[in-house]
C-alpha cells in the first residue's frame, strides 16, 4: 500500500553555497595580505643568508681573542658558510641537513679553528629536528658532535680532555635538546587542539545545515501543500461557482504570505552573521490554532485534544512538537485524501506525547521509509532523545505518534 508520508522534497544545500562564498572571500583576503610580502626564493633564503654573514663576521671577531687557535683560512670560511647556508633545505630534508651541519661543524672544531658562531647552525638544525619529530636523529647528532669534539681532538689536536669545559658544553647541549622537546610537545598539543576545534566546527556546521534543511522543508512543504490544494479547488470552481473560488484564492494568498514571511526570516538569519539567531521561534504549540485554521481552509477538518495539564515546556520541545504536527498535517493534506484529522497533546510528568490521526488512505510505514517528512520527524525526536512511531490509526488512516522527554524548565 502506498505510504503518503514518504514524499520527496528538494533539499537545497545552503551550507555548500555558504561554504563556497566563505572560501572565495578567504582566498581574496589571503591574497591581499600576501601581495606586499616578498615572493620567490628570496624569502626562504634570507634567514640562512643572514646567519651566514653573522657567522663569518662573528668568527673573524672571535678569532682576535684566541691567538692559540688555528688561524682562519679559506677552508675555515667555507665551513662557516656551509652550515648556515645548508639550513635553506632544512624544511625539505631536516635529517639530512642536520647530519651535514654536524659534519661541517665537527670538521671545523677538529681542525682547531677559533670557537664562535659556527655552532649556531648546528643548534638550529638540532632544535628543528626535535620539534619536527626527528628526535632520535637530533639526539644522536648532538651526541656525535659532543663526543667527537672532546674525544677526537686529542688525536687531531693533541689536546687533553678538560672536564670543566666538557661539563659546560654538555649542559648547554642538553638544555637545547630539552627546550626542543618542550617545543615539540607544545606544537603537538596545538595541532591536536586545532584538529579537535576543526572537527567540532565541522560537526556544528553539519548540524546547522541539517537544521536549516529541516526548517526549509517543514515551512515550504506545509504552505505549498495548502496552496496546491486551494489552487485545485479554485480551478474547479472558477467557471462553475466563481463566487466560491474567492475563498480558495484568499487562502492561497494567506498561505503564501505566511510561508514567505517564515522563509524570509530564516534567510535573513543565515545572511546576517552580525545578528544572533532568534532564541524564541514563533513556531510553537501556541500557533497550532493558526495551523488548524489553515488546514480547515484547505478542506480538512482538524480537531485538537489536550490530555493532562498544560504547562510551559522547553523551547526545543515545543518547536519539535509543532514541526511534527505541521509535517503530519501536511502529509494528510497532500496524500491521504482524508476529511478529518485529530491532534492529541498528552502532557505527562516526564514527557510530551504528540499524536496525529486521520481517516484517509493510511498504510504501514517501515524503518526503510525514505521520505523527507518521516525522516525529518525522526531526526527531531531523536535529537531530543525521544521516539517516533508511524502506523495505522483507529480512525482508518495513519497515526503519527511522537514521545518527547520534557526536562523541567528553570
């Protein structure tokens, strides 16, 4: 048997359009910020080049106070330049650059050239390797540089091990590595926080798109259904009883105005980011009278029954209850051929029961029903941890029954 609640409405992906506009605007802003920055290979090489100049000048200055060290020559200058300039490839091959700089620095030290800024390139390479996660390579390179310098200089330079100097250099090396570890942990935590934040924003965006799609479907489907029914009545009466067609045309005008007003309000909220979303939706249970009047104008006699004591309910519960009744009545008007429908609101201690029965052409609705109406009602009830059942009604048509938990309102 055909199920009249399984209609299909077009689902406009408002989120995709908004997302496309945001990306385009973001690209324009990014390009405007980048327009005044230097481009090409000059920017990444500026840092290594400045460090190379500083290292050469600093080494020449430091050599004046170390007459006992090997005088600077072309090889010394080449080694001093090689380390900083190699940092230009640090982002591409951090481990390779680290070992190259370690070898250059160790060669410089073992040849007995003056101590000075030559060690800065090794410090930068080791620190960067730790931060980017190449911890074993960084600790190994520092150990090779430290042990190689103090152990092999007795072979190459006939210099004895100096315990005080070895302790000082080891402490500084350990401090650099530990600082790199702290920076790495902080970087990893920041990356994890960004991932969580992006996932949260993505989930919120999906929830907002789903809510917008539901609101568009419920608002447009209901009013368009009434307009369609009244238009059919008007076409049927326009030639035979033109005086009676005026009532149908009036109902079409009222339904279109209300539908456009609700749709315009929803679109305005989506367009204006500076204006907060409405906290008190107008589509509440108090508006059921207008819904009943519009349905009766469409030829469906609707009655309302309240069980229990009416009380104030949370906004989310009232909105969901109204939308469920609205969608159920829309389905009755569009598909059932019913003449009578009954709305029952049951106020319990812990839940609100919303039930809509009709005497039309009902049928069994299984869990595999794919209509937007039934799916939207299920999504609303599940969002509130409620339940929805759809099945035969005692009136002969279909029964839609939703049970919504009602937490107390402060």
